[in-house]
C-alpha cells in the first residue's frame, strides 16, 4: 500500500509537496478546480521543479474545461520538467463544473475525449472533434524539447459503474473516492473489469494502479473519533461528501437513501437552501476540502467521519490499510484541511508510513 497526498493547488504552497517527498509519500496529486484554487498546471510546474523523486500529476484534471490536445500538451510540459515521474489523473469535473453552475461532462463525451487523449499522450495522431469539426491532430514538435510524450500514465476518475468502465477501457489506472472499506473496492473492480472486457482489453491487477481519496487521522491515546481535534483534522473532507450529495440531488433529484448523510439531510438542506437558487451552486462548495464554514460544523458527526475518513489508533489504521491492499487498492491519497495539513502530513508520515514497509 502506498500513501500519497492530494493537494488543493495553491501556488505559494509548494513547500508542502517538498515535505511530502522528504517524508516518503509516493505521489502528489494536484487538484484542478479553477474557481476555488490556483491553476493546477502552474502549481505542478513549480512542484515538479522543486522535487526529484515523488510522482507528480493532476488529481484530477477536468476534461470538460480543456480540449484533449490542450490537456495532453499541458501534462507533457510537466513531464519535460519531471521525466518519468509525471502522471495524468482525469475526470469529468464533478466539482469544477458544478461550482460554475454546470453539470460534469457526460459519459459518452468523456469516452470520446479519452479515445482522443490516449494516443495524444503517446505522441501519436488522434481524431479530435472541436466545435463540430473532426480533424487529425498531433504534437508537431514533440521531439524538440517543448514536451515529453510517451511515458505518462493515464488514471481515469471513476465514481459509478459507467465511469469505472471507462477507466478499464482507456486507463492505466483508476482514481477513486470510495468509502474506505474492502467491500467498496470489490465493486470497483467489477466495474473496471467489465469496461475492459467490453473493449477487448485485458486488465492486469498487478499493474493497473488504483488510488482512492480520503484522509487519515491518528488518534491520541483514549481520544474519541469525534473529538474537536479530529473534526479539525478531517472535517473538511467529511463535509465534502455532503457537498457531493447535494449536487446529486440538485442536478439529478437523487436523495440519500441510507447512512449518516440521511440522518442530517433535512437540516443540511435547510442551511444550503437559504441561498437563492441562482447562486446556490456557489454556496454548496464553500470552503470545499479546505475548511468548514461555520454553519456546517454541526454536520460533522461521528458517523459521517467514520463513513468517509480513516480514523483510529496507529495499529487500527495499519490494519485497515492492509485490508484495503488485500482487496486490490494500491494507494490512499490523503487530503487534510488547509490549516492543519502539515500536522496531519507529519503525523501520518511518522506513524503510518514506516509500518507499510
């Protein structure tokens, strides 16, 4: 099991990635959401320049905001700075698009996008459709030092069966955000392998990379899972699950059917829906994965923490990671809130990383 870090891209916070490398984290996933964070590729360029061993890439880039040739050239530029340790995580834009009041890219569009992106990343020609016209496209100066193509792993973000199928069809791996338990991982592999089989692709579980987003808090002796410190260290990630659930309700009419979100759903809706509908898409993601806005603190319950985060003693966490590894998950990437991020990074680096071997 590897441990990586997911970073809310912040152009003047590259020291965080440098420290993650020093501590032995394997990957730095720089998040892409243009209306809440710094530009992901500008941040990646600085991180690539200042590090030498950690894998660096997007976690995840948004397909809906950039044509496939732009994405390919952007990540290949980073690979020119950090050759052989650059990767591309890509998704439909679950947060980035909804923050602007729009839905993520549809699955059929994403499939078409990945079909073009894959050969472009390999330095080959691809048919690209742009504004209704399809043309053959390739990088004309790929061998002249502007970019480095051909060795960039493609990790496709998947939430449901259809997007996981695209990961199996097009990707070298899958980027996930699933409940941190082995049963969920079993469902993930079913979706990935179904997509691969439909496309005539053979998946080797040993080489197909799976990484899931959560965060980790190591408990002090006798500390409760819902202590104020724990809430401070993982509350922003737990609350982001509410943001996602509300978007599912707002865009598709899907209501939570069970679990910890159902218990607080009516009260959460009442808070969010104080904002007029025309600007509610901005309110939903306030503080997203960086901090918890004051009127949402009440919703950080023990049940929500346990459903979304990995919290426990050192031995409990190591055991949980071993079970996830056995179920076929290769990496956990942690996303602590902005203010205590170094404290979380250091403690997980000191107590959990050494136990993983």
